[in-house]
C-alpha cells in the first residue's frame, strides 16, 4: 500500500499553491521502506532492516532499478519487528529495536539514531552522476556524513602510511601488493558504515589526486613558469638539465615515454640520480594533501626541511602521504632526489577541502549501480560494530590451533631438502616451530600454473609433506591464479572462457628466465572456480598439504600498468569491465578454493593466507598479510597501524613478513646475504655496519611478530632462519629464541583470544580505543596496540633505540612484563627497551594463562597451566580449549573454563568447566602466581604461589 504522508498534507498543499515542490511518497515493504523523494540526487531510496541494530540503504537514479547481488554481504534482510511512520512535516522514520533512520521525503537525505533517539550519523553531501563502462551505463557516486565531526574513524583495511584515526585523512580503496581495500569503517562513538561497492573507491576527498601542475603554479630554478628543473646525473656527473612539467614517472609507460633519450634505456640505467627543483604556489591558503609515489631511493625536502627519506624495491612503488601548509600566493620550495634502478616516482596533490567536509565520513566510488551502504549501531562498543560487520559479511571460522604457532618461511626454499633441513635443525635445537612454507617456483621454469613440481628439485613432494608431518609440523604451499599460456590448465580454462587473455594477446612477458606469456583466471563464475580447484586437487590437494598460500590475489596481472590499461587486463567478467570488479578478486578466488576444500575435507579445519582481501574474506578461513613491504625502519612502523586498522576492519587474522620482504643491497651481507645461490656478489654487498643494522631490524621485527595474531618469518634474498641470521651465542639469537618460546608459553592466552574471533566476533590485534574509548589520548596512537584485552604491545621501530615512550591507557594500571614496575593509567613513561626486549605491559586485574615451552602447540596437552594473576584490580578470563584441528567446534564440541579474580578478597575462582570435546584433558593442574608491583613476569616462568588439581568442578583459591 502506498501511503501519502497525511500528517503534513495541508502544508504540502500550501507549498504547491506557492509554486514550490511537493514532498515525496513512501511505501512500507516486508523488510523496510521505499521512499520516492521529490528532490535530491536519488529518485528512489530503499531502506531495509538487517538486524536489530543494522539498516541497509540503497539510493537509485531510477525508481524500481534492479541491482546485482552483493559479493561482500551474505545476510538477508529481516521482516517484522520494526515500524514505519511519517514523522515531522516531510520525513518518514524506519525504526528497529536498536537503530532508526529518518528519510526526508523532500530530498531523500537520511539520518540515523540510536535506541535512545540520539542522532549519530547524518547525511551531509551526495552526488550521483552517469558514467560509461564499455558502452553500458553506470554511476559515479559520493555520500558524505557528519560534516565537521570530531568523531574518530578506524578501519578501511590495511594501508601503508602510518594512519590510525582517519578523521581528516584521505584513503584510496584500491587493491595493491601492500594495500588491502576494505570499505568498512568504525567510529569511536560505536557506529560503523559498510560501503557496498566493488570498484575503486575513496574515503575522504572524492577528487582523485593529480600531478602538481593540475592545481599548483610551478616555477623552475631559472624563474621560468610551467614546470620544474630536472637535472640528470650519471656517476655524479651532470649530463642533462631540462624543464619538466611534472614529476611523472608513475607507471612503466610513463617511464618509457618520458625518460630522456640521451640517457638510453631506463631499464639499464646505472649510477643515475635525478634531482628536481621548483617553487610551488597555490591560490588556496590551507593544509594541502600531497603524495610522493616512489620506489628505489627518494629524498624529499620542502622549504629546506626533509619530509621523507624512503626506499622500496623498484617494481613495488606506492604512495607516501604528507601534508603541506600553503599561504595564497606564497611560494614553497621543493627539492626531490631520486636514484632509479628500474623504479618509479611521481608527485601528486589535492587542494584543501572545506573544513566541514575535510572532517567527515565520506565515501565515493568511480563505478556503481547505486549508492549502497549499511549502517551499524554498536551501542556500547566497537566490538559490537565489528560483530555487525561479521553478521553482514560472514563469521570468521576458527583457524587451526597450529596456525598460531611459529611459521618459518623464506623466498624461497629451492629444493625439498632445503625445507626439510631447516625443520630438522629447529627440532635439533629445540626451537618451537609448527609450520613450514614452500613459496613459489617449485614448478618447472616454464610451467607456472601447471601445478607440477620440478622433479630435479622436488623429487618426492608427497614424501616431503609426510616428513614434515612426522616431525610434528605442518606445511603450507604457495598457489596462484596465474597461468602460463603453454600449460594444459591455461588451455582448459581458456576453452571455457575462464581466462583473462588480453595480457597474453598483448605479448607481455613476466620476469622469469627469458619471460613467459601469462595471465590470471577469472574467478567470478562458479564454473571457473570449480575448474581451478579441480585442476589443483590431484597435483596438490591430494598430497596432504595443510595450508594454502594464495599469493598475488589483487591480482597483479602486470605490475605498474596505467590504471586504464590495467582495468582491461582484469576483465571482462560476468559483471562487465574490469573497473566494475576492481577490488573483490581475493574474495571470490579464496571463496571458490575454500568451497572446494570443504567439499573434499569436510571435517578438516582450513587455513588460507592471501595477499589481498576484501569485505567478507574472513568467512573463507582466510588470513591476510601486509604484502612485499620493504626492510626499513619506517616500514616496520607502518606495519603497526596497518595490522590494527585491518583488524578493526573486521578481519581478525593478520601477519607480516618478519624483517620485511625486500632488502636494500646494503643488507645483503656475508653468510646471511643470499637465501638463493648466485643472487648476491661480493661487489654489491654492504658493510659490517649494514649487517649490524639489518640484524637489529630483523630482531625488532621478530619481537613484534611474536605478539602479532600470526607469527611468521618470511622475505627474499636474506636468510631468515634463526640459526642462519643470528650468530651462535649472540644476544640476537638469545632474544629470538626467547620470543619464540614466549609465544608458545602464551599459547593458552593466544588460542583463547583467537577463539573469540569466531565465537564472539572478537578481535585479537586491538586498537587502544577499542578497550579505552573514553580516553581521548589513545585515539591517535598508531604505534601501540592491545594483543587480546590484557597485553599492551609497544614495538621498537627506531634503529639503536634502547627505550621508547609508552602511553598507558586511562582506566587501568599497567605492569611492566619484565620488571614488574607498575604504571598508573593515563600516564606516559619511557620504558627500557634493550636490544633483546620489546616493551610489553600487562593490565592490572589480568589473569594470564601460561603454559610450558613446547616444540609444537599440542605437544603437551595435559601440562600444567600457570595462572598469572596481576593484582590491583578485579579481573576475568575465559580459558578456551578444543581439538584444534577439526570442525567439531561448529557442533558445540569445545570447553570453556571461566576464571575470575576478586582483588578485595584475594580469591581466584576457577569455575565449572562448560562443554566438552573428544580428547579433552579432564584433569589438569593449575598453578597460581600472584603478581605484585616489582615482580617480574619473565624471570621465572616456573614460579608459582599455589597449585590446585582441577577436574572440571568449580574451585576457589585465596591469594
């Protein structure tokens, strides 16, 4: 039934008689309401109730328009338990139990309210404009909320600019080797928005950044307007000076077209340095957003002050954000030095936004069918917002317990004997390890996508897997969506239209040997996904591998291709051109493989590792990692916020390459310098000081890794194994082994925390704001995080630092894990950080369960567990256990032991066990240790004050 808004009919009549527009109409539907506003950008606004606290909004340019089903969401709208009513003069309100939305019948603007009727999200800007994709009509869309807000925002996936609070920031949602685009954001005020769009999108400024000359007046060193002075040096000698309109070597074609012909082939450039100098002038006073897009060595100075000194491997450039104040008409001096060795560089810029829009929640997308988003009211916590995201996009399955042990990897083990030899050494040394990894190129050189092993290097892959298992470890293997066109698998896929063939048709070659024609399969159809798994099954799945490393899932079909060209390489799909589905490749690719695994191995708990991700990927038993980041201190710093942000985007299992993936040549030193034969020569190795720095960087990264959701050492060129990277008897080795063992001691805490990711939509790597939302001081902290609710981790990311400032959040007191020093919440302290230790603090009131050192996670399932009780506050913890490997937990086969501590009475309550599972340890010993100020948690892990036998019945222990 279509209802005219009777309550304001008289006022509408008066408006009509005065020549103004009438308000629109609304119609109640089974799950919500449809509004046809009289004005505004949208012709139709659909609202659906997705749960007590979630509303779905779709804004259309045509009434009645049908939409393509969402790739990211799996939840269905609910019917009933909500109301629709006219409210005020010109609006209709959809009200669910814990959220309501009011829609203007005049403009289609939407405003959201909590259960108490308080507005928390108000539409402030909107645009819908037609765009053409391969001759078919689509839209470019923008929706902005809360202009001028002071709310803090977090999430949007994983990015590499040290960003934490995203209020006032610009974030490009575009998949890249080191960037994971997840269009979901949460607020410190406990609400979130999921932007349902598959194309390149933006948070913040909807205007794409452009080269400097687009917005700024450039004057070169000689005072000539129109560009920058570019000076080209070869081996220190100036060989060319010219004016250049922009710094614009952003993509391979840019380099090919713009590189000075006097310098010859840029791919063969040696000893080249390029220096750009200019003054930049704007007619807009304010803070301008700028970016240095770079790989290789780059140093940027603005007005004589160094802004950045960065390095990335040549084939993997990305943006480095910075801000610059301009006064209208006042020049700013730019000086950039770049030392290319196959890399790229560019400078981009955007003018300031008006202050209200700068501080807002604004999404935009290049291609869309509609404005399409979900609003979640988390009421009391960010955790509840993330629970809403998981309700919409899929719950995170439990990862196998061994996944939380140590992963030893490198790029790459060239033979099966190399891999097995490393595992044997770890077992010989007594160093805990659960997982070995076989990276790419185990196949014949010309056989990428064949899924075959090179018989000379891997004569018995099944035997390799079996030996790993006999040594009580697991093995993960790298698989790709990439195929050489000469393989039978490529031809089979292509015969059904399941391959993207343009890269092959273009004749572009990859970097292996002489180079081979290649492309990726198109996973956007069920038949393609099933064929991909069918091809994989007999050659890899049936060998018994335990985990699957789905690499290059952006996918990077051809690195450093101009976006317009790249979109042609990743399409068409059943949805249209590649720009329509630019971002979700990893979601559908991992989803298809996960479906195949579940069908073939229904009782086995799966583990997939993917380089890229998208909203919903957590439902595919998929963990993500931060890509091929560089081994530099600034990159280590960036990983902290990258991991926290991804975790706050609803994806709980994350890891990073300990030590960074790619190293400068100066770090490729001595015996640790090359993990592969003939990769590094004596002539290009660094110095002893460089080796010292590399080892310290790797050690600091290792310490950080031990307290990350997944603990994984990986990288190219430089060897990563403990016995190869650290000298015998050195403090470095002592520290690496100590943190490896600490990880396993903490396994009862870690696995219980991991269990919350499934059972309670929990988050392991937590931004401080999640647990301390009322402490304003934590909202912009990008270099600390909580590991679970009780451990505060502060990685060291400065070379030579032996202490660092740590902020202790207000609302709890904090124990130094190593010294026992007690710090008051709301204070900052310089915490000692000798090279062998990373600052780690424990919340007062915590009950931290600690087990023995084991060689693998379940070596001693019946071992005693020590409950370290940090006195000074009440506390609680839920100790979770299951069989660690099967899907029986989905049938309720797991146990929990509730633990609580009353600081006033000094009583620890070990509650009655709830639940059971096959193989459960029915009786165990609990030791209790009461930590007081000045007591170290790290000096003696075997120490205890009390010991009790526990058989599942509730008992209490007094301090």
